[in-house]
């Protein structure tokens, strides 16, 4: 998954965060860079989890709405720096499209590139305004570690008491059906407040030579555990 992280300390007004979300043509990114082999993220959850809210749709690309929200947000017109880590070509290419879209809606944006360790250090310390970053998610739907003040990876500096309470409720609930209802509500709330902009979740392609005996397992992360036993015809 790939996101545009928003430093919520710098942008506490949800109108400006929503303006950013409406301004970005995420479908165009998926089409141009991945030939539609990716999904636009509604929030931070993907279709791969059974807790995904399939009834919820991503905020649609709407420049007119973005401009209206930006106007009422009180944006002062300063140039916003967008941190782009190097090393991921498609992410770097998406940054160009994102910058163009944001500027079309009335934002002033400047890309700043760093090697990944430097970029991550800045993001972790909160020394940024906007930043592109990818995450691999856990199978459990709890994301309090990402989006609450006590979270070890709360890079967005999100401090929303309602969101924190909902995540606590979801973590404490043991019924799968009841948890699903809680996380459905969380996704609605996250989309409507745009704490982070979910960009895309790209499809994974796994290719193996027919002559290789061993190798890829259904759980990809475990595929290399017995590499010493692989053979080739």
C-alpha cells in the first residue's frame, strides 16, 4: 500500500486535508503507472482483509470541490513541501502526478527527495508537511499503532479522541461480527476526516520458472525458508 502522509499538526483543519484528497486523481495514477493492476485506497484498509468496508467508496477526484474546501480552510498560500523517498520508481513518478493535481486545485507544492533512511527519519520525527510512504499491513484490522497518539508508527501526528476510542473498542472486542461493525465505522470516519490519503494498493505478481523444484509457497514471506533444498530440472 502507498499513502500520502499528512502531518496533522501542520494541517489540523480537516477541510484542507479533504481538499488534498479530492484534488488527487488517484484513478489516473493507477491507470498510468500500473495499467489498472492496483486499487485506489478508500482509507488505509485494503480488499485483502475481511474487515474491509466494501460499501464505502473512495472520495472521488473533484477539482471543483477541492478548490471550494481549500478556500474555506484558510490555507495561507505557502509552498508545501512534499517528501519523496528515492528508490521506488513508481512512487517517484506518482509524486509528479500528485504535485500537478494539487497545484491545479490551488496548492503550492515543492517536491523534496531524500534517500529512504533520511526520508523515514524525517517522517518519524514529524519534520515534514506531506510525505509519500508505503506500508505492509498486518492481517489483524487494529491500526491503532498507526493512527493514535500512543501508536509506535503514528507518523501523521493524529490526535483524534473519537478515532482513538473506536480503535480501543475494536481492539477489545472478541466477536468477529461485532469487530467488523466497529472497523466499518472507523473506515467511514477516517475517509471523512482524511487523516491520511490512501493512494493505491498494487497487485502482487509472483513468477516462478517451471524447472524450479521448490520455491514459491502460498504464503510468500515463507518462500525462502528452505532455499537450501531447492533443485532445478
